[in-house]
C-alpha cells in the first residue's frame, strides 16, 4: 500500500488521482490485501442519511491480514516488543508466529466462554501484550471489541458496558502506573455492581496480587488458556460488519460509541501508516499511546501489524522512574519511528536537554505527533534535541471518528512547516466553510474544517443511535462531515488546526465534553448549576476550569471543592478532574438564559480585556465577581 511517493510532485499527482477517480485509486490499494471474497462495489455513500459502504460484498478477516498473510515468511520476525513499566524487568518479544498462536488460543478461550460473531466484548486492561492479543482475538472470532481506557472510573466503565451491551469483560488483577498500583479487578467489580450485561469476566494475572474472584462469573486467563489449540479459523466477516466500538466525548453529555467496520478501517490504517511514516521493513515503530484510545488501535495495533512491522508497546509512563524513560526505551530497543503527543513532549521538555543527551538515539529516523496542536517551541525542541535535526516530524491530524490520519506530511517526502499538520492524504478532501456553510476558497483564511467526500476509515454510525451520528457530524453543514475543529489554510494549501470550535476540550490530547463534566458536578447536592471551560495550560494544552453556582447553607467552601473533584473522579476518572473550581453566585447569561461560555473562557484565561461587549447580558454585574474570584484562585494556587 506504500504509494512509493518520493517527492512533492508525486504526492500531488497521486492526490489528484485519488480525487479524480477515487474508486479506481482505492481498488488498486485494496487489492494488496488478503480477501476471502472480493468486493462488488468500491464505495457507495449518502452523507444525509449517513449510509456509507466501502468494498461492499467483500469477505475478509482483518487478522488474516495482520497475521496469516505474513506467515510463514515473517514467522521469526518480531511483531511486538513489550517494555514493562518497571525498567529493571525483562522485556518481551513476540514473533509473528508466536503472536498468531496466542491470538488463536485466545479465540478458543473466547469460544469456550460463549462468544460468537457480533457479540460485544469489553476490554479494560493495562498495556500488557494480552490486551493486544485479546483485541485481535475478538476481531478473529468476529466479536466487536470495545476497549475502555484504564484511567476511566468504575462508573464510566459501567456506562460503556451497558451502552454497548457487552457480554464478556477482559481485565487483569491490577497494574502499576508509576509508583501507584491500579486495582483493575476491583474497579471492574464496582462497575459490574452497577451494570447488568456482563456474564463472564476473564482475568489475566499480571501483578500476581490477591484479588477477589466471583465463582461462576470470574475466570482466570492462565487456567482457561491451558491446552488451547494454536490454530483457529478466522471468521468470515462482511466488509461492513462492525470491527469495534470506541467511546469518545462530544459536546453533549453522554459519550458516543463510534463504530468502525472491517474492510474500510483495515485499508485506511495500513495505507496511512505506511505512507505517513514511510515505514520500511525491519524498522521498529513506537506509538506511545494507550490502546484504550484510537491512536493505540490504529497505530500501535492494526496499522503496524497489517504492514508486518515491529510495534513497540510500553506499559509505563514517560516520567517513571524519571523523565528520561522515553529516551531510555528508544535506546534500548533501537526505535526508528517514534510517535507521541505534544503534551508528552512539553512535559519532558520542562526537564531540559541533558536527559535526552545521555542516550544514544541515532536509530531514530522519523518523529510524529498526534492529538492536539503542537506549539512552535515544543516542535523545535522535538526536532532539535530528539531528532537531532535529522528526522522529519509528521504532525498528524485526525480523530476517533476518522479512524486514521487525515491531514499530515509524508515523512521526508512532503515539505514540513512547524505547527502545520500540512497536506491532506490522498483520498482526503477537506474543505473550509464559514458559519453559513459556504465554502471559503481564498488563501490564508480560517474556517470550519469539514470533509466533503467519504474515505474508507470513516465512522459508520454511533452505536445504538444512528440519528445521533447524523445530528452530530452531518447536519451542522448539510452534505459535509463536520470535524468540530477550526483550521487555517495558508497560501500553499497547508492546514494548521486551530482546535475545537465546539464544547469539547482537549486535555493532554484527550477529549472531554464540557457537558459531561458539568453533569458529574451537578450531581453534588450543593451544586445548583455549573459551567466548564478549557483554559490554556503550558503542559496539558488545555486545562479544565469549572464555575459552580452553589447553595450557600453554611457549607465549608474548601470541603465543597474537594467533594466536587472527588465526584468527577468517581463519575469519569482522574483524567477529567478540574484543575480549578471557582464557586460563584451567578454565571453570565444572555436574555434567553444561555450561558455565555466565550466570556467564561476569557476570564478563566485571565484575558479580562478581551471580554467584548457585556452590556447585553442579563446579569452583567456578575462579571466583576467572576474576575475577582479567578484572580484569587490563581494567586492562592
Ligand atoms: C481531536 C480528536 C487523533 C487521535 C488522538 C485524538 C485534536 C488531533 C491533532 C493535530 C491539532 C489535533 C483535534 C481533533 N487533534 N490531532 N495533529 N493537530 N489538533 O483523537 O480524542 O478523537 O480527538 O484532537 O481537535 O478534533 P480524539
């Protein structure tokens, strides 16, 4: 699927081909995969009803393309390198043959547990090889995996299990994250007390600590895996059968289950992986994202394995045991391509250049970033001190919904410009529109970023609620997929993503709906109303700032703030914990009662002189109080 684009001219040529005759373009790419039956039609689509089909009529199994297709030629090549959280512990390498066998054995375990094609299986696990193996086993047996990031709370886990109607849950006894122990199984037990669907849980023993096992429901992985056969015939899937559900936050309260399907997602992740990173056989690719996010699905698991690559999986965090851990891992495993988030770069940058200088990182040839806009300073630091000015940086813009990279440079092939994701990949047709949905064609302008033509990896629906998919993504600007981002396009046609234009905040590359956090806060009996906004944060990109109108009945304010934080942690997880909570008596509202978030964002950022006209507010008098409160919060912290 590597297009063998070697320079900017050939990129432009391929790009033109891909939009002039998309079906022909994708047919050539798709024919390089292993199909049980070829498609009847490449693409059919309707953005109004959101009825999108790619490679309709085809039969396949994505794991035959991740595993079987590479055997026996790549039997002894390393598929996964696993680096444990504790630096002293041995790492693990699995060859393509070993990975194949373990996936097959796991399929037999799933079968014994009653899992069939179409069943939903929830994976709530730390970054251990068994997570990746379980993902592939689900795909091979035709079950729909839904991975829930290990940083989510029991409540958030239960909500996702129920929405997807999962039958089986796979977890571990626990895991270490930095110095802390995360009791995975205990969190699962709490979640299952709230949820009805799960019939069985499969528990992989990772820490070796004692954990409660419920008879009849909980089964040990190491017991069930005994004597399972090392072959399992991949279930034939229709091109448009669901492959997985992944929950993501939007501007409304409840997270949405984004659904990706088998064939299109496969073609898209392999195609984008090979072209953006310019992966060459034998290279070690390291994506530092957790499999619980889309980046971990597409570029730690599927994209690399579909390409026969060696993918590195790291259980730990960048700052444990100290802030040189990433550089140590790059040296230890001679990583060639490193793909991480701007937030990680900024946090490591704060520790200076002496740490990376101590490690031999000559193996690096390509660097990537994902998840949020990268600021110029972080880009330069990454380029100078990690890539030593030798390595191109690909700033990759995409979303959970897009399945894979949409706008990005092709490493070393297309020109790069710091803070610009740059050009659309072949097959991607972006368009900037104004608030009325009218296309903006002038060079050097900002607009709402939309996509006007389908691409194989796009979402097909939101699980259990197709109407919500139509409303959220395809109705703001009829006939277009709306990304929720604003972007700038320069005179050369390069895109810079400015960030979200909806009520979504991006904290360390993770997405939260402000409404979702507000809903959690409002559960507190003393909270009357709340408004959550993002504010600029040096490391996290955006921090979480909550204004809460509270009931003033002899309550200790410090205690209340503490309880509200705990509530958010309980409802969503530590990752969504507000940085600041300001207790207030009123929020700026329009005459129709709508909260003026724009003003709240400016106050949270301390940009008092950019509030604009506040005279039309219903309650302009509250502004002074809000400013005072913000000032004292900032000085007291
Ligand atoms: C949102 C999607 C893509 C996988 C990780 C996040 C922001 C993503 C970039 C980038 C500027 C970016 C956008 C997007 N975003 N990549 N390279 N430059 N912004 O996936 O949780 O679905 O979030 O992340 O705002 O809409 P996600």
